[in-house]
C-alpha cells in the first residue's frame, strides 16, 4: 500500500472516531476560537480605520500641507499661499476653466455622542470646488450648503454616532447656530464629518488661515510637476503628497499602536491555546494507542499515523478559527465607532479571516508535532496489552 | 490536610496533562493580570482625580486663548484659583520622533500638588526659562539625564526671528504620572511665550481651575462655558473626574480589557473541565473504592474539587506573577512613550484572579463531582 493511501486510510479512521473524543477535541476548537476571536475583534478596529482612510485617499488627488504637519489640523496655509497654489501646473480644471482645488478648513468641535458621552466631531470647510474635488460624495437627503451662508451638511455616519445632527437641527458655533440642511454619503472618512463653506467657517471661528489644500491632479502623473513647482517656490513652505500616500501615513500613525497590542494579546492567547492543543493531542494519542498499535501490527507505517494526528489538530484548529472569526464578525463587523473626532465602521474582512486560519494552522502544526511523534513511536506490544 | 497526598497523587497520575493544563492556565492568567491590571490603572487614575479641579480649553481653535482669561475665570463665584499652560509640539531629529513639552505658569504648582515634582524641581523650572523636568519614561525614551540639552524642531511654533528649533536644558528627572502614559516634559511658560512674535504672545492652551466646593465642580464648568459662550473666546470645560474616566472616551478600553480576560477564562474553563472530567472517568473505579472504604460523598467531591483547583490556583498565581514581571519590564521592552497605560498589579487584581481561578475550578469539577455522588458503587467497582 503506498504512503498516500495509508495516510488517507488512517486519517479517515481517525476522524470517524472523533465523536467519541468530542469534548476533548473541543478544547482545541474553543482555545483557537477564543484566540482568533480576540485577535480579529481587536484588528477589526484597525481594519475599519484603514478602510475609511484608504477609500478617501484617491491617487488622483494631491494634498498640500505646511511642512512638518502630520495631520490636517496642524497644517496652516495663508490666503496668499492658496493663491500661489492655484496658479501651479498639474491641476485638473473644471468646465468653467478654474482649477479643481479645495481650500479646506479642519477643526474639531465638541459634540454629544449618541450614548450621551462628550466627544468631538470634525467640522470641515469646503472651498467653492470642494464637492467636485471630493467627487465620491453624494447627497442622500436635503441639499448641499450654499457658499457664504451659515449652513452645514452632515455625513450619515456622523448622524448615527452623534446626537442632534438631523436635518433641520442646529449646530452651535461661535457666531450663532448653523442649521443642518442636508446629509450625504461618501463611504470614507468624510462620512463622519460636518461640512460647511470654508470662508464662512473661518470668519465664524476666527481662523485666519486655511488648513490644507486638496486638489484633483490633471493626470495621475502630474504630481511630480506640481510638487516641483510648489516646493521650489521660496514663498511657500509646503509638503505635496498624493492623497492616498498621505492617508497611508495617517493610517500608520493612528493604528500601529493598536495593531501591536492586538498581535501581542493574540500572541499571548495563542501560547495558552498551544498548551491546550498539546494536551488534547497527547490525550487523543493515548486514547487511540490500542488502535494505533493494531494498525502498526497490521503493517502500517509510523509516518501515516503521525500525519493523521497532525491532520486532526489542524482540522480542529481551523474549525475553531472559523468559529472565532464568525463570532468576531457577528459582534463587530459593521458596528460604528469613533476614534478621536473621526467616525469609522469596524470591519472583519475575508483577509483577516484568512489570517486567523493561518494562525490556527501554524499553532496546530506546533501543537500536533510532539504528540504525533509519540504516536509514531508507540511500543506496539505494550500498547496492545494495555487495558 | 491529610488528603493532600491523595490529591497530589491524583494530579500526578498524568504529569504531562497536569503540567500542560497548568501552563495553559498560567498563560490565561498572565493575560488576565495584564488586562485587569490595566483597568486597575484606569481605576486608580479615576479615583485619584481631584474632585475640585477642572480644565478649560478653547472650544473651537487650538491656537490658544489670552492668559487674561485666567483672571476673568478667577473672578467667577466658586473659583478659588486658576493656572494655565501652553505647549510646544515638535520632533527630535526625525519627524517620526514626536515630542510634546508642556509649559507651565508658576501657579500650576499650587493647583497640582499631587504631581510628583519636588519643591526643588518646581523651583528649578521657575528659575530656568529654558529648563525642563522630565519623567522617567521620557528620560528612558530619549536617553537623557540631568544636565543634558535636548533640541526639538517645531515647525508650527516659530520664534520671533523665524527659527523653529527649541533647545531645552534637562534640569531633573521625576517620577511618572499614571495618566500621562507617554511620560511628560514640563517647562517654563515664559520660554515659549517670550520668544514668540508679539502677536502670539500671552496665549495659553489650557487653564487649570480649582473650585471652592468639590461637589459643585460640574456646575463651575458649566458656569465658565456659559460665561464665555458669546465672547471672542468660547470655552469647553471638563471636570478632572470626567476627563479621567476612560468610559467617557469614544472607545471603552476597560470593557475591551474585560472581554479579553473573559475570553481567556472561557478557554481555561473548557480546558480544566475537560482535564478533570477525563481524570475522573479514568479513575471511576478508584473513587468507588474510596466510597467503599467509607469516604463520604462530600469528601469525594471535595477531593475532585481540589484536584481541579490546585493546578488552577497554581497557574493563576504563576500567571499573575508573570504579568507583574512583564509590567515591570514593559517600559524597557516596548519603545517607551508609546502611550500604552502600564498595568498596575493592585490587590484587587489578585483578588479577582483568585476568585476567577476558584470559580473555574468549581465550575469544572461540578459535573464530575455530581457524577461521583450519584454513582452506583457496585457497577463502578466491577468496571462496567
């Protein structure tokens, strides 16, 4: 009988006897389920933050911020700076011939969360072409604000997470109450924000400067031309970056700590689960010792026996990982949360489920290895005699 | 006591199983210790909050408010004292190495007596305009000792001459403050203020306010915000108690910690229950023998309980011990200043760990123990 066939026969027999060892086997399933569940639940947050930023960072756009600023709020650009940027090459133009640039303002204002706690929401100012630069934005109710008027629109994500943001309600700003006149969807970071007219907002909040300029590039390759023109201009001290690259940096800044924690905690749980796996597989081998000895006496090789042990561990671990992933998905996928003044949706993606299964399989290989060696080396005569 | 050898013999029947179970339990309790210990840190911070303090910040802009506002707040009824700070945010050598220096006016010292700075250190800050007292975490992070100089580049904080580089003298190193998990650098308000262009001078980013009646701090916060609502500088005030409560932040980390600890306990419960059930099943006839010899139901059940509890409790003790060790060396392992709150192994953590271990042992031994109580001795003895 060839080796593959032997492996198949022994493993099939092994799996048929699993129900008799149901509860012992469940130790692996529960251990890996808990490990993968915790890992993916924690990663769902970094995945969510990643998603809202990645979607917002179109490679067809560029962002211009003052040198050294690593978030939009820290950047500051004067009206003169913006005028200079407007005349730079490489910027796409609207049908009216004017450049598609959005001189934006970014402030965070206190807002009560839906659960009653005090939080902050990002209030963004759009330049006259803002909505065209952010072409993925779509109004879902009401209308967009009128330039020059004290009006705001709100993203549907923000509406869900904060109180008093329905159309018709008012947001308190320094010079009075601004009504919300519409709501929009964009699928990205904007969806959790309030948006109004930049110049009107600057007057109201006594912001002398814009924060950043976001613009549509004439073509994907125009970035170099634009950057050269702006960074060599002695009147400017700015940083020009593709919008998608800017957000990649923001993502790393805001998620690396949390991702490290998630992997550290997942790692500790994995060690615990590994001991559980070893325990279970040793028990499984000892429960099957007579059966294994019989197989060996019949002429089966030690190798297929060892493989069957590892295979059992892998299948149980993968099942546990799937259950853990399913629980993490059911609990967290699609849930909305806020990180600072940014709203995002927690995500458990297929790639993450894959990661969970890989973790489980690697652990099972480690946890099955020593028991499988023991199985292959069972002294046949003693095992047959044992009661 | 006399049953200890019997219990130990039961456990050591399968040494591999006993040790592996204990190791799993240990790891789960290491995680338990770290997460619940982190919550203990949050609790400690919240409990140590001074009920009579509150913080006032500009509501809409981060470019500060005139320091004259301190005088106006001080005149409000129920306010005893006001201090303020500004800050410089920049980087050291590489833009990735972000540094934040708080610059305090002299009155902060009177309002924050619980900060670990000694009178001598406060004096040094007051006497050296470009000096900073730094916390141990920051000293470790930047490898600084008293007498060193430290330069940061802060593009958004230009001096009157246009320069954006700021050099500090390290005056001394002080203990860390639990709620400043990334450590701190504290300097003199005048250093930034007097070096800035005239138009930016005399502005503070945060005011520290002390209320005369600790039960009315929230009202004072409200009063301040109402008072400035229609002024050129609207404010946003929060009591120290509310500011230090983690459940008030968008993400309730304390709840996340509890969930993680629970997941670990669930894993351990399953594992222990399984081990003890298997052990009892294998030795069913032996327990029948014990009963035949006159051991009472209660005694036999207690034996099973202790057989489950010993590895559990040992694992819990080792695990929490390991967690204590890890939290002691954590600042050396991770790049310090990362902002992860360090777990504190308070008595509460040990009590919770002990209770959880006992509960796991009780729950996992309950079914096997009941089976032993209801067993038919004759059948069990005959091995059927």
